[in-house]
C-alpha cells in the first residue's frame, strides 16, 4: 500500500498535493471508503462524532470525505465478519483510497485482524491509506501506554506495517498531554524510532521511503 499518515487529516495544500501524488490521478476521479471503526473504542468519541466524520460535518476542520471524491462509501469493520469476504472484499479492492479515521488504535487493530482487512492489506499495492491520528498509529509497531484506552489484554501493540511509531496532535491547543515535552518522554520509552507530528504534518510512505510533508511542526526520534 501507499500510506499518507496524518495527525489531523488533509489540513493544508502540501498534504493535499501529497495525496494526489500517491493517488496518481485527481481526487475527483478517485473512489474512497471511510473507516470510522476506531471511534467506537475511544471514550471521547460518540455516535455524533462518528456521524460528523462520515458526513464530513466538522465545520472548518480538516477535509477527509469532503475533498470532492468521485464516490465515498462507509466500511464498518465490526460488521464485516457477519457478511462474508466474498461480499466486502470487492468493495475494498475497487477503492482507490481507504480513509481511516482516528480513535482507539489498539481497538482498530483488533477489528482489522478480526475482519480480515489486515490480512488483505499486502495485496493492495496501488491502494492509498490515509490515516488520521489513530488511523495512522494502527500501522505502527506500538503506540505507548499513554494512548491506550481499550485494554482487553493490556497491550499497546498494533499492526507493525511500518517500523516507526507516531505521536499525534503535537502541541495541540489545550491538550496538556500532547506537548513537545510529553512527546520526548514518550519517545524515550517507545523502544524504537518515532515521529511526533502536529495536525499540519503528514508522513508519506511509498515502498521503503518515508517523507515528511509539513506546514507545521514535527520531530524525529531515532
């Protein structure tokens, strides 16, 4: 897959240009599926926040479903085990981009495995994954206990499709737990390389190459 791992979505022209680069064609010619599943695992999320995401109703905040796609559908991972792979796999294979919203990354990883989507990802070579916050963190090896809100077995492990971890929403106004100092403490405990990114920053991953796309603030921890 081609990955655009963001903290806040498509928040500026640089990140939007990176998305078009990965798609290889205009947004208006591309078909998208939005995956809101991670929200159900996070205590800060509600049915209203899920609706706002799938309806593109976050006011002046970042674009995701409302970027002008050729088509947008909803893919709810918790439903997939009940309907059979022969039905939902064609939907995923026909999509140009998966828009994976934030929430609880460990919960999302669980349902990606349970649904079969995680096993399908390696075959989706031309599909673009746009992650937002937890939807980006889910592809990393682990997220750190600071970000775990769903604890059936106490793990902070996620899918490990990339070899670095992500600290999102760096220095977000009013979030005392997401300061630069907090990110540096987190990075010292994470046990591997990591990026701290704000909502104006994204990580573009195409093959082995990782590129930072930013109109904001970020740090890399080796």
